C-alpha cells in the first residue's frame, strides 16, 4: 500500500502562482525565466486539462532569478503577505519568500494525482500521472512514485464504491478523503502475475484515453459522453480487480460496498487483537515460578 502525504496548500496568498497570460508575458520578455517555472494544477485543471504556472525557485539559483524583475516582484509580494500573517510559522517563512512554505513532498517527483473534488455523476474519479515538472495544489491528493498497478486498484469500481461511502461532499460533489477513504481501504492480496495483469489493464485505460486526446477528462468521464472503448477498458479492469478479492462476481454496487465494509471490519478486528496481544504481560508458568523461589 502506498502512503499519501498530508494534503497541504502549496502556496499561501497566491503570489507564487502565475496566470497563463502573465506567464506568457514574462517568458516573452525574459526567455531565461522559463527555467524558474513549474506547471501548477489542482482538481479543476486536472479534470479540464488546463494549466496555471508557479514560480519554483531555489536559493542556489538566486543570483540568476534576481535578475528578472517580474520574478522579484512576486517574491517580494509573497514576503509582504507572509509578514502580515497572524501565524508565527507563516511570518517565519517570510525569510524565504521564494520558497513554497507547505509542500506535500519537498522535492517534486513523478506521482499519481487523485482530484479531491469530482462530480457525483462520474462513474470514476479521473486520476492522472504527472512528472516532476508539476506542482499539485491542495485540491488533489498525491501518491508519489505510484505504479500503474496502484492506479489500477485505485481507479477500480470497488475503490469507487468505497470512496462514495467514506468520502465527504462539497455541495453534491465527492470530496476524496485521504484519512477516511484511502487509509481505510483494504488492498487485495496479489501475486506478481496478478499484479502484472492489473498493470496491463490499467495501461490499456491510459492508452484508450490517448485515443481521445481531443476530449478532456471531464468529457471522457461524463456518463453521457464517455467513449465505449474506455468504458470497456474500465469494465475489464473492474472484473480483474474484483477477482483479486473473490471469484464470485458482484451483483451490484450495494453488494460491493457491503463486501468492502466486511473486509474493513475484519481488518479493524485483527488490528485490535494484535494491539491487545502486545499489551498482555508474558505468562510465567507455576513450575518456573516455584523454582525461582
């Protein structure tokens, strides 16, 4: 099972986040500035295939980026914002205003991104992989170094049923929860051969998405416009994942949810028993006790 880092806001005040128009203006005037930007995406950008940009600056490169006036302006605006904060930690971070004060991972790595907010109408929460050129906002959950096998399990219908049961709501939309959904989900036991099969089916989903590159994820996962080949790819993966848990097919989502609840209850019971076993003092036999006297 992967560990999801705490979901923290990538930047306070927005001074390190740059709109596309301003980004284009800066790059046009200062081409060398491109090296100091990263793509910035949240749930809305992921699902609608849009982008913003953010400054991603390092102290060792300070001599270079301080020669670019628009970058310095944003850094100083960030400093001023942090100094006005009532939080001591934020004020302290004003000493390094070019640096993101709160990142889920200190170094950018390739990761699986789970949008935290997704329409209740979608059959699946659209998850994507990003490279180390992207900063993810707090409107997403991040699974660093996730594999296609992990993607396959998390995008499965069983996990979607668990998500609908355990996640919160933002208005009517699902708000995916790291603690209530991801951390309580019971992963299947699987052999290397089974993991390879899930990986192949997960990669087929990613391939089918590429066949429809003219559509964004909102369109691909709209139940009214979802392509048939993508639907079938998900159905194939769903069946394979469910067979990791049991051989008998599920009748419907209600049965899937009940099954996962039973697994969770069993997992909690085992954890409680293990905890109780640790607390019990070691027993000393009467024979050994008498001998010691």
